[in-house]
C-alpha cells in the first residue's frame, strides 16, 4: 500500500476510533440459495500461514519492485499457481506480463554542491526535497526566525532552521518516528516560505532530524516512479508527455542540510548547487493466471481477484531489522488468493476467474495501471475486480470494504454480493469511515482496484486497515491474526463465487464517475 506524503495525526486518530457509520445496509439473513459451496473448506488456516511465512520471510528481502527480490517473489507466486492448477495468462504462454518502470532520481554522479567553498556530498551532507533539475548559486540570506513573514526573500538563497512540527501533523504509521517527525517539520518549514519567491531554501536540521538524516536520505534517494502507456490513478493525472518542463512553474528548490552546516550558511556565505536528475527504465511484472468457468457462455466473462506481490525491500534498520517484509502489506492478500485458487480448482464456477498479482503497487499502482490499460482479456469481459490490501491485523471482528458508499460505490449489485458473503463467512462489523472521501488517509485511492474502477469495472477493496507496523520492518508473519486472515480470505472467495455464478453480471450504478 503506497504511502501518502502528509497526514494530520489528529485526523487519523479521530477516524480510527470513531464508531462505524450506519451507511452500510444491515447484514441480511442468508437464504438457501446463498449456501456456500463445499469448496469453501479448501481455504485453510494452515495453508495461509505456511504460504505467508514463505512469501514474507526475510529470505524474500522485502520484495522491492524493480529488484531481483521482486522477481524471486514473483517466480514463487507463479510456481504456486502452477502447482494449484491455475493456467498461465501472461506473455508468450507464461504467467508473467512484463512492463518497465520509469524511475527518476537525483544523480549521484552529476549533482555537485559547495557551502562556503567546502564541497558537500549528496545524501551525506544535504538531501534534495524535490525532483527537478536546478542550478542554485549566490550569497545566503540567513533567516533566524522562519515564522517572520515580513522579510523580503524574493530572488534570494534562503537558509533557516527547521520548524518544530506540531504534534498533530506527525503521522502515527509508516517509517520510523524520527523520519516521520522530520518529514512533518520539513513540510511545515516549506509552507512558511511557499509563494514568497525565494530562489532556493536550505533547511537546517534540528537535533532529532539530524539523527534521522541518514534514514531519510535512504528513502529520498530512491526517487519517483511511473509507467508509460498506462491507465490513470487520479482523474487529473497528466500524461508523462504533458508534464511541464522543470523550468516552468517549478517549485522553489529546497534542501535539508545537517545541523553542523549552519555555521557555513550564515553571514552571507556563498553556496552553489547543480542538481541533476537521471531517468532510466527497470522491469517489473504482473503475475496472471486463469481458472476457466464451466458455462459455455458465461465462461467468457471473468471475475478478477487482485493483490500485489511487492513491498519496500531492504531499507534502513529499525530496532536492528532492515528487511521491510510486508507480511500484511500485501502478503496476506497474496496468500489469500492462492487459497481462493485452491477452492475454485476444487469446484469451478460458471464464469472464469482471473488472478492478477500486480507488480510495483508500492511505487504508485504501476502494475494495475498497466494491466488495466493492457488487460490479458478484453476489459469488457471483466465483470468484477475484488482487490484486497492488508487483511490480517487489528480487532478480530472488524474490517472495512471500500467501494460500498458514494462516491466510491460503482456497483450496488456487487456490494450486495459482498454483504451476503460476509454474513456467511467472517460476519465482520464493517467500518464505513475508511471508505469516505473525507477520510484523511485517502484509503480508497491507494490500492490496485482504482485503475479498474476509473474505467467503470465494478470494484471493491477488502482491508482490515492500518496498524503501527505499517511500512516498517515490524510487519512480519508472526504478527498476523491467522484465524482472522482465514475468515477474510473466505469472505473474498465467497463474494467471487456469488458473482461468478450469478445469472447476470453486476451492473455499474447509473451516473457513476470516480473523482477524487
């Protein structure tokens, strides 16, 4: 699950502890027609636990997109599908649909800098806070009080100390506390100088940000990622060719520097930075397999089960552990799809079932955006997307399903199938707050159902929501609630079973238009 840039802590806490809304219909008593298939028993806790320890163990090294570790995990998933009996649907008769990530990062070769005549090293002495080529030179204007908005900084190279962030602005999840604190402080400082016309901004780290400096450098050095010829994630997302040149409408170049650099940035000292970007392509992959339906006509339609196999890889250590394993995110859903495949093989439905593990989700939904634009079967034949992201933590009897209330709901028919399935499996108390467009996490827009929903494919996202181990090395298989994971897997499977055997495909709600 990709990480947003900034979230107010107070809003996250409020949303997490507010009682579930009443926007969802009450669970309906199951009827005889709703009886689950015998194959439901093929979804077993022992299988889920075995598979998750294999997929999210330290040997997989966090499965970072674009690395051999993602490829190793992808080959493991493909081999599990083969052994289960799922047929390959990727390129050239394989399980793999390949695509290239476009990676943009600050060049460690071409970027140079000096402070007061002393050479400064990229990611050791300073961290760029943007992703644009920039040339900065001139005498530094030291601003002792960043809250003073009366100083004329137009056209000046400005240096100041980092603003201490408000506690409510610091995220409660993802990364380490020091990195979260620093990111909030940088945001607050940059906001003080926004639209004031400075030529550049150097932010001097305080003591806590200085301790987190190396960790933040590891995160920032990765750069940004995109994919060509892909579906949109957001309605207003420009195509790569339409992005404005760096010299036009570019934000003020900003840099975090270490605390000991303050002495070099005072007294009108000269600075010079040549910031250069580099762009290159690196492969990632979707894993795609099919179980053919039994009905001569309906088998030409597909229920798509969706997960992502990648996570954050090997990064900086927290409590001595540097493998960001991603057991819940998104190992839990990945193994739940394997369990569903075993059930569908045991008892095939009328419609066909498509399993898609999307690569590079953590880099910006790249795999799902690519497959939505280049589906292995015509998009018109995909009747439903059932996507999951993080389904193995938090209270054993609570869960969320996103896409069940406007403006995110695009199919009331599909929602009805999902609620009936919940009544027969997990019987979770459903929290609708996470599905609201006002939720501070923007949760609905952060997983692989979004590109399909934007193309009017009925879609839902199953989740048990965030927890303090999200995007840290603590997200390990031993922290998963396996009985809960089993019930979540059964719920996803039974929803798919209902859709795959229904006389008519779920309809898109009239007038649906997904906008952020």
